């Protein structure tokens, strides 16, 4: 195979493979691939895709759970100049159909267990791509196209809060830039990382690519399984742990229930949603290392992070090297220190726009700044504090209440496993505060006990007026607590009880 200059993701990993061809790169379901095998097979697969008539710039759906096949297919797209469409494996047919049609996918690969759903999706649109469950043959001896850093590498469709998901577009350059930023938070060659999120999600992909570019080992779980995570840490002596807070919460509970030897853990990060102080404390107690909160979004990650030696517990940390952060008011002006504003950032990992959506792109990318839709404040030492989503703020009688502040108070109750706070409509105050709570196995707590607990920690107007008990909080397709569903559940219960 003819090598091309180091200009794209495929070549970045190819360069690493040439230096350490016999080192293990990936572990999944006890199968392994060395860097040499991964590079050779992904390049051969790239040639196979091109031989079937696909051209650089064509979109290719990758609808596959964490596996060696999924990684090879993603890297093959990067080598071939194709645009990878990482597709969440929890989506239903209607959601898949939208992505197929909106992206204009030319090819679509679904693992065998998901192919039926993909076929149902294709039947709902005109002229959709062929659904395939086997990867093309790997070829040798061909020439790969030159792909520059400005070429589109991937379009990741967000779960979003809008009626339709948006396709977040990343170039080879923006995805390659994640390696330097992840290095700044402690990622380094020689580590073994465990990934519990899907590589079809931004948090998983931004763990996968920098780990491979650094030359470390990545141990993947096919699907999230708390017992599987701690077993993997013990079996493969993993040193780096990365996950969503809701996932790490269950991993912590599993380690408390049945301890494993997790003494190999050296570094742990959680991001993608609020990381409660209670979770950070329990993780450090059970795993022996701090759990650092990292902030970012599909449109750009990482942005800020708490780091060893530079940590302010409860904050989302300082801006990382090469990242600029501002906090803006409703008129786009910088707010003063200590005041709350919308988080805006510039960084080398920022997305280039939303696929086929000029209006949303113009609203989110303003004068080179990404407007996050998140609210935060900055202290005198440059640490940022997350204050919720603009659209999630509860307005009760003219007072703004951040759900995360109320959740933090309730998380300190020993019986609380999960909590999600939402506003429910009220004819007098506009909104009232309701908390949806899931309790730990074997623990009991009544509504009045939790309300009293909250009253001792919060201003009166922030205290929930209702506690709604659930067996488990609903999660979105990315594993985050799904506040929209909570809002509907809480609103329906409050309405039923007021009749």
C-alpha cells in the first residue's frame, strides 16, 4: 500500500503503528489487535470500500456496537477520505431513517443484531443506502487518496433538545487536535484505558482516537455493564477510566457491592453531564484516585478540566491549553467575575458546523466562538462552575433555580442513588420544583425525610415541593438522564394529584 503524507486521522495512527507494530492496540471480548494488524486491516478495508465505487466525501453509516470491526470501519473511512457517520445503536427506525436521509448516506453498515432496525428505517425513505452486515473484503496493493486536515472526517448526530437531531461536523484536523488536549489532561503512551461509553458517541470517539494516536492500549466493552467495567480494570490492569457520570455512578455501586482489585487505576475522568460531589467522593474512596470532572460537548471537547495539582472540587476546572473561554450575557457581552453567563469557547477541536443546516450553524458559531447553550460562572482563580443548561433553568416566581444545585443537595443523602430535578407548570409561580429520585437497593427514605434533608441545605425557594420516586431514572440515547421525560412524568403526576 502506498503511504500518503501525515495529513489525516488514518495516517496519524499509521505513523504510530510503524513505530510499535507488535504492541496491543485494542481489546474487546477477549479479542485483540496489535497496532500493525489494526493499521494493515483498516487500510485494506479502505481500499475495499473504494473498490466498490465509494468516493472521498461520501457518507458511510457505522451502526455498530463497540468492537474491533467498528474501529476498523471508522479508520477505513478516515483512510479513504470517506465521511464516517457514527450511529447510536439505541436509535429506533424512525430516528435512523432521518439520519440516513438527512446525511445522504451512500453506504450503511449495521452489525447483524441491528440490521433489522436499519432495514425498517430504509423502508421509510426513498432511495436509501443498501444495508450491509458484513465488512467488504480487505484489499492490498492499491493507493489511498490524499486527504487533508480540512476534509470532513465525521458527522455525529446529537440526541439534542430539538425536534430533529443536528449533524455535528468534524474535520480530520479538529479530531486530531483532541490528542494534544487529552495529553494535557494526562493521557500518555503506556496507559491502558477502559472505555465504557459507545465509540459512536463523542465521549467514546474522543477517548478512542487520542488513545490510539498516543500508542496506548484501549479495552472496550461491547455495551455498558458495571460489573464488566470493574472486571476489565482488574483483568487488564487498566490505568485510565473515562465515562459518563450516570455510568460511573453504577460502576461505583458495583465496586462497593463486590470489590475487585482496581489498584491499577491512576487517572479517572467523568464528563458529558454534571458530576456530583457525592459521586466524586465515593469514587475516590473506592478506587483510590480522584475523579476529575471534564467539560465539553460534541461540538468541541475537551474545553475545561480539573487536573492533578490544579483542582477545585465542584468546578469544571480551568480552560485547557489552547482553549479560550468566555461567559456571555443575553446581548453577547462578557459578564463580570462571579456572574452567570453562557459558556462560549474557541478551541482547535471545535466543530466546523452542522451538516446541511446553515441556520443552526449561524446560531451556534458566532465570530469564531462556539455558543454552548450551557451556563457557568468563573471565580477569581479562573475556575469555571457549571450552572445548568439555559433551557433547563427553573424560573419560580421570578427566581432562577439551577436543577444541578438542588440535585447536589439531595445526592448527599445516603439512600439516594440517582436524582433529576425539573420544573413543573404552576399557574401562580410559573414553575414549581420537583425531584425525581431512585433509591439505592436496600435503602429506604420517604418524601418528607428527603424534603427535610433538602431544607437544611437549600434556600426555601429552591427546595422541591414534590419528590417522585422511580425505580430508575430514564436515560437518553447517550446515557444521560433524560430531563424532558422526567418533566413529562413529574408534570403528569402533579396534575393527577391536583385534580
